C-alpha cells in the first residue's frame, strides 16, 4: 500500500487529534480540582482512597474515602464524560471523615480524591481502576 | 421521576452518649446520567438526586453533592457521633425539585 501526500496528511491529523483528546479529558478534571482548591498546592497523602483494582461492571464501582481532619472531600473520575462524582462536606457531628458510595466509571481510568483539611491545606490520593464494561451506556 | 423512590436507612435504635455509629442509606432512584440515548438516538435528559444531607437534631453530619457519576440507587455509608437522644434526619433532593425524607430516632441506653 502506497501513501499519497493526502493520505499522509490525514493520518498525521488523526494522530494529533488522538494525542490531544485524552489531554482535554484531563483538563476538565484539572479544572474541577482548581475550582475546589482555588489553585492552592495539593500534597500527596493524608487521604485514603479505597477502590477495586478491577471492576467488572462500570455501573457500580464501590469506593470509599477517608481523610482524618478533613472538612470536605472531592471525588473525581478523570476519564468520565463529566469528571465530577461527589463532594462530601462533613458537619460537626460527623463520627469520622470517611464515606463509602458506589460510582459509575466510563472506562479504565484514575479515580481521584482531594481532601480539604480543617487548616485550609489540601491532600490528594488517586487509584487506577480497570473497568471491563463501561458504565455510561454510550 | 418521583415515582417508586423509596429511601431506606440502617441506623442503630440505641447508642451510648458520645458513641460513633455507622449509618447506611440507600434510595431507589434511576439516576439518569444525561449521557444515555434511547433507541431513536435521542439523549435521555439528566434526572438525578443532586444533594443528600444527614443531620442529628438539626446539626449537620454530612452534606453530599451528587453528580451524574453516582450509581443507580445511590448508596452512602458514613459515621456519626451521637451526643444525646434525638432524631437522625435524612434528606435527598431530586433534580425535579422533589425532596425525599426519612427519620430515625436514636435512644440513649
């Protein structure tokens, strides 16, 4: 098979589009993080994010977050069409700064938890979940 | 989507003052994400529960903002401190303006 100049250009444009697409998805997640933190530095650690390594069904993936001393925790799925998952705001009678829920994941991706601590600092944890069947019903 | 929505809550009936108890909640709801299409290819509009709160005698335990990525029949598990006898109030807010409520009394003993 021979490539004409036109084919080559089309292939090149396709490759560029492929390289840019995942970046845009992450940009939406980065924006959500920036909106939550207000651009402050986010440290690693201090948050525990429990998620399965492999989820057979992306429609219900059990996740739990735990961050002692947090006032709120933001949960994001970076690879979903909309990255936001949930925000937990803990009140004065919260027994611990932890919560569990079930979420939808469109495909294999990183799940990110950002905790806002009582002193105004931010902490982050991420976990990669492999999804066999996506949960957004495309 | 206000039909067939039924909140279910698991909470202890009794606790010692100052105890930390685990609460589990589940509410039956389709949580239509707004990403799915019907068989004619039209997008099904989003219809989810967008907020869930739990309070004890009016004092907040947890206030959750839900997005479309929360599964069908939203489930939450969290912990609460019970300082005195009183009522746990659970509230879910639907996109369509409906509010679903449940209440559990906790005694000290």
